[in-house]
C-alpha cells in the first residue's frame, strides 16, 4: 500500500511564508508528510511542514541556506529533536540547518531518512560554493551503515 497524504495544508502554509513547493517535494510529503520518527536513543525527526514552518525563521532558508546551496529550498520538517530545520531542493536533495550551520543529509528524501536513522556518523557541512557530489554520498553511507538498521523505531502519524 502506498501512502497518499493530502498536502494542500502544507502547500498553503509554505505559500504564506513565500515558499514554492516543487513536484519532488510534493511527492515526498505525500508519502512522508506528518510522520514523526522516534529512535530508541530518544532522537526524533518529523515531516510536519506546519510545525516546522512555525518553528523557524523562513528567511534563513530562503536567503542564507539558498546562498549556501545555490538552490531554492522548501521546508519539509525538523530533525535532531527540532534543533534543525529540514529542507528539500527541487532536485530532491535534503539539507538540515540551524542558524549559520547547514549540513547535507541526502540526495533524496528517502536517502535523508536513512541518513537520519544512521546515528553515529557525521553529516557533511555545506560551505558556500559547495555542491552535493559523490564525496557527500560516500560520507553519508559508510560501509558499516547496515548495523544501524537494527535500531528500534517508533513511527507515529496523526489519525
């Protein structure tokens, strides 16, 4: 069964803050929107756009993070217990930011979920002028990533 969440409320909240929702972002949110993933180590992340938009200064994403990535970004959630906002580009790349720190999380939403679940490895910081390449991906998916798949999860979504 494929999840197909109605996301017009996300689109409206983003539009009110001056964001455009690209098709890749819409497709990701239809599958993952409103999910909150809690790990056994008490870390959690979520894909609740409304909650994320209300907890961040959108100008950081629209201006500073855009300058760092050279891509238009759209807020998709929060990670690291709501300390970092999750953003996706129209190409599908996912970043997490807190103030002037921006890290590359994955080349797609699904890859980002896997990277966020793989606690214990560092996410590469984005420096102005950097663009995602295979070096980022190699850092995100170390040879030992399989051992992290056994971390117990609790996934919740509103009913």
